[in-house]
C-alpha cells in the first residue's frame, strides 16, 4: 500500500516536471529572423522543482488530507435544515428572481460603461446557453456546432441590413426564424444519430457554416467581415449623435437631454435583458409542456418513447429548431452590439464554451445554466492579468467542478406535480 | 382483432422466426411461450414495429401494420412493455405517465405557450388519468419520486400503468413477471385479469412463469426455435407431447 502510494506520488511529480518544464522553463526568442531557444531564469527552475515537490507531498498524504477535508464542518449553513415546503419555496424563488430582474433593469444606470457592455455580453451568452440547454440538457442531443446558428442569426441581420437596409426590430424575428430553419434542416440528416456520431456531424456542420462565411467573399466579405451594422432604434429614435436615416429622430433630441454615448449601450443592455428573460420564460414554459417532457423522454430512453407513440422525428426536430431559434435571437443582438462581425467570432471554441456553460450549470437546469453563463463570461474578464493562463484556469476549474459537483452548479430539480385522487 | 399470418424474420443467415401465426380476439389473453431463444421477443418486435418482418402479414383490426413505424402502431392502440424495464428513469413517476399521453406535440405547441383553457383542460385530464392509474397500481404515494428510484416490482407496475394511460386496445407484455417475487407475481396476475375484465384490453403475454401463464391465459402459443410448435387452451398445451418434449427434452 505504502509502496504503491509512493510510486503514484513519484509518477505525479514526474508528470508535473515533464509538463511544466517545456512550458515555463524554455523560451523562444526572436533574434533577427532566427528563433533561438533560451532557458528561463533560475528562479523559474526553482519554482518548477518546488511545484513538483508540492505535488509529490500532496499525493503521498492525499488520503489523510482528503479525509480531513471531509470532516470539516459543512460550509453551507443551510445544509442541515429541513427542506422548505415545495409551494413555499417556489413562491420564494419566483419573488427573488423577479427582484433580480427588476434590479437588473436599473443597475446599468449606476455602473460604468464597460460593465454594462460586459453585462450585455453575459446576457447574450445566457440566451445561447439556455437555447443549447434545450438541445443538450433536455433532449440529450450532443451538439458541438451550436455556434453555427448563432452565426446564422448574426449574419442574417448583417447581410439584410447591408443589402436591404432592414432595421434591428425587423431582423430579430427573421434572424431567429432563419436560424431555427437551419436547425431544422440540420436536424433531418442527423435524426438517426446519437451520442458521438451526432457530436461529430454537428461539429462538422458548425465548421461548414464558418468556412462558408469565410470563403463566400462576394456575399459575406469573407474574413473582412461586415461592418456598419445599425444599432437598434427605440420607436424610430436613433441613439447616434446625428440621425443616419431619413425620417428618424434622435433619442437625445426628442427628450431634450444632452447626447451621451452611454444611452446606446444601456439601451442594448436592456434589449438583451428583455430578450434573455423572454427566452428563459418561453423555455421554462416548454419544459412544463408535453413537448418538453417528450424531449426528456427521448433523452432517457428513445426506444420506450417511440413505443409509446412519440415520433422521433417530431421530438428531435422540435428540439433542434427551438434551440437554434434562440441562438439566432442571440446572434442578432450580438451583431447589433458589435456593429461588425466576421467569421472569427464563430469558431469552434465558442461552441465549446457554450457547451461548457451548460455542463457546468447542470444539464437541464435553467438557473444553473444562467449562473454558469455569468461565471464563465465574467471570470476571464476579472482575471485579465492572468490572460496568458486563462485557458489553464478554465481547464482547472472544469476539472475541479467535475470532481466535486459532477451534476453541475445547480442540478435540475424535478417539478412537483400535485395529483388529485381519482375515484 | 389481431391476426399474425405466417410471420418470418430473417437476420442474415439466421431465420429467427419462421412462419409463426397467431390470433387474438377481443378481451382475450393469449400467451406466447417457448424455451429461451425461441424467438418470442422477435415476434413481439415485429408486431410492435421495431423490426420490419421479412415475410408474412400482421393485421390489426383488419389493417396491415407490418413494416409501419413503431410509433404509428402504438398510436393505433397496440402498446408494449419490455423484457428489461424501460422507464424514463430521471423523470418522476407521474411524468412518465404524462409523456405517454403526449402523442400530438405540435398541435398544442402554441396553445400550450399561451396556456389556453382548452390546453389546460387537456393537461388536467392527462393528470387525472395518470392519478387514476397510479392509484390502480398502488403508486400514487410515490408520484413525485424519480422513476429510477422505485423498487423493481414497482417499476414493472409503472411500466404497465404507462401503457394503460394510452388507452390501448391490445397490450403486449414481455415477461412482466421476470424478477418478481411470488407475492408480486400474484398481484400482477390479478392486475392482468382486471385489465381484460374491467378495461376490455386484449393481452399478448410472453412469460416463463408457467403458473402465471396457465392461470390467466385463454389460449397459448408455443414456439420452438422460431417455428410454431403448438397452440390451444392451457389444458391442451399441458397435455401436448411435443411441448413436453421441447421443454424437457426427448426421453
């Protein structure tokens, strides 16, 4: 046992050395046109060795260490309490959520412009993650190309505004519907696929869309992207300093206030907030409806679902379509927020991050997904100084989550249904 | 009501089912028995549309159903259970019963989003029917438990209840007594008889528990190595020399 432990600890320490030495201990330096390999400072080497020693010691005493951790008093003071009564808790939760939404409505007037901008991005990710949650969390269809529908929504708005001068409010439903349609079209060929196979096909599909956007230069401008995407207007009032379109008025003139660039950002944030709330409410409704239960039934056992008369085609296509629809929603808002989009924004990493949000939050759990979307979007911004190690931190956080809370931040809770005894 | 004519199912070189015929009348319990690997479940899979039979006909209420997709056959009123219980384990007991009543998803998508009175009425009806059947199989107290946390016997009963909420005309039970203790088997026995007597459901039963089969069957079909061996009332089957040979081996 002890020898085994020692061997394991040694192995871990050596792995640490092997991994960290080339990453930290060797530097590439450009000298003229040549690149030379130089060593790092002595202190770095010392740090690497120290890290290996720490890993070694931790691994040797891991069992007793983890045992002590387990005996620590529970950090959650509510853990020991009786769970609240179902109806009471639901009421309390809905009050708290309403409160948060109302607070979120007024919050942008109190904080800096950068924070509001970031919050808009968070809301876009919330929409995306809620949409993907339908496909992955509820229907159990692993979709690695979700960003394609996001791109469809964004490019629909960008292209339509460029060629036909359509406004944000017109583009919003069109973008979402087109994305939904794309979702349905993708759904057909993959109806029979599940699990890994589905993941590969959707991954390919996501890349096809991106490469198409990148190469169809005559239409999409290729890697140069599309700029000049208009901002949303409020009943025909524009938020720019000067009115761009004939017949529109500007917001600050109508209300007789001084022009401020914050207005536009706050307005975008409020649009994103309202759309995110709508998304959450609609999907919540779906979850309690026959179609939502059918999604879950399909995830749980496809054969049993079919034997009960559920059509696989209808269930899968509806999940794909609705998931894609909300991605299109998010895409339109994103295009409007950025004012410029290019295929760069729709790479596979985006799909992976959205999927990570769903998994971290807890498959199927809306509240969990929203929390995870906030965490995953904001944490990298807070940790800007460590930007080089962002992916490392991200990975470590994922591993820790999977060890301690494999079911996600807030796992999905079943809805309690009250039944009347039948005579 | 159900007529299976010379059904054959071939998997490559293996003829799993060869010219099997059987028929089920209204309010009748018909059993299919046979040694392990005789092709009983394959017959079921053909009847329920999981397999497309390679030969023969299946008529349900005068309409040919062989080769139709499984969900359509189920909607016609032929519903089955599985040899290994297939519940939606992470959903609650009552949700399992609700899913079974959701055959037409798309028609009520909009009315569901808006929560129209018509939609609510239908939901309430589905809930009431679920409650009725839960009470009937003794699971009402456990309605909000995850289906996967039920004891095995309860899972079996839930699976039957889940079929019954779809208001089938013909119920196909694949080894419903497997893994049940004698007391539970007895309950199941009574449940199946009551399905026939009180709810006018015909039952096709695959079962190894001979006492159950002999007790409740109106007629029995014996299959051996994919071929029909005998059919008749329990009394006739009990006395049939071929059946005795197939089960006990040649003397």
